[in-house]
C-alpha cells in the first residue's frame, strides 16, 4: 500500500482541498530548469485584465487608422470612383506610414510573442 493516506471528505471540502492540493505532499517534486521561480503567488487575473484592455485599445486605434488607409488605397479609390478626388502628392508615403503603424502597433503583442518564442527556440 502507498504512503498516501486517504481521508473521508464531504464533497465541498474535497473539492477545495483538491484545488489547493493541500492534502498532497509535493515537497519531493523536482522543478524543471525552465521553472526558475514559483508563480503561484502572482495575481494573474490582474495581468490578464490588463492584457485584454491593451488588446481592446490597440484594436480600436488600429480600426480608426484603417479608415484613412482604405481611402488612400488605390484599389479602393478606383472601386468607389474617387481616384482623382482622393489622390495627392505623397499619398503613397502617407499610406505606407499609416499601414506600417497599424502593422507594428496593432501587431505588437503578436510580434513580441514571436520574438519570445524564437528566443526560447534558440536557447534550447
């Protein structure tokens, strides 16, 4: 028989203890080299809330900047029949700058994640 002792629990205390793992002895478990510190005491809900707000802000700002991008795009101008009315000297430069802004600003969380994953892959 194993060293792990089983106790009678009512349903609510069993669920609570299982979630907290208070009835298990994890002291002899080894952490891998990738886990350098304990994350159990961090408040991840606040971090995720901040991430969601950041995504929303980036989405709405990118959406607003997309409107002039659409009007400056030659294909859209041709489609709506306003090519001559909406074009001006340097419109392609403005289009490039606005498009680059949306790509880098709106895509920053994804680009950051890509860089982090590539760094992890190089370290392995």
